[in-house]
C-alpha cells in the first residue's frame, strides 16, 4: 500500500506531462493579436478636450476690433460688423468650418463693400484677439469662410485653410503668404 501511494504522484506527474507536450492550438497571428489587446488594456486613456466654442464671444471680440477702426474709414468708406460666427460640419462629417458672417455698409452711396477688403479687416481684427479666438476654435476645424454681405445681400465668400489663418495669426506666415492662399467664391 505504501508503494502504491508513492507511485501515484509519479503516475499523475507523467499523465499531466503527457497532456502538455502538444503545441498550442492558437496560431501565431492570433497570439500576437491577443498580446496586443492585453497591452492596450493596460494603457491609460488620454482624454483630449474639444473646446465648446463661444461663438457669441468671438462676435463680440471681432466687433470691438472692427468698431474701433479708424474714424476716417467709417466716415468716408464703410462700417463693418461681425454678424455671426458658427462652426458647421463639412459634408464628410470629419471636420468643421470656421464661418464668419461679416456685414459692410457703405457710408456714402457707392460700391465700397469688397469681399477681399472685408477679409483683410476680419483677419486684422482676429489678429488683435488671436489668443482668445484660437482658444475657442475646435481642433477639427479645417477651413475658414468669411461670408461677406453688403447690407443684407451676400456678395462673396473668401476661403482659406484654418492652418494658414492660424499661422498668420501667430506670425508664422506673413501677409504675402496668406494672401496667395486665399480664394474667392460666390457660394457659401
């Protein structure tokens, strides 16, 4: 009986060892995928905040800059006003547009409202408040559209890439560079 008890652990050891000699039934590709999943499960997710833009504040900042313009300009040329700012989605749904609706009203009855001029004045106003404005722009903005109005009638749209406008606001691009990257259209 004592001999039988001493043989039982050896027998169990041989039996268990025989079960483990087969190669694993998991193909190497699946093993790698499982390993990567386990590694990813250990990572701590990084949460990036997408700003919730305050469009009303952007309009307010732009109007403070535009209304503080040269009184001579207002007397002889025109009065400019930011009417609205919003961030509509592009048709692909992956990025948004930074849209600025700017209104011009000629002081003397003449045709002085020109989209290029309105774009220049808008960029100047944005440059004076660039820190605050850039902070409000969501990370997924790809394009800037300045929609220009003469009183209530749309007269044109000026387009530029947000990366170029941001570079200009941060003095990474000069006016010549930004000017060569801006284009005009009639449709928003």
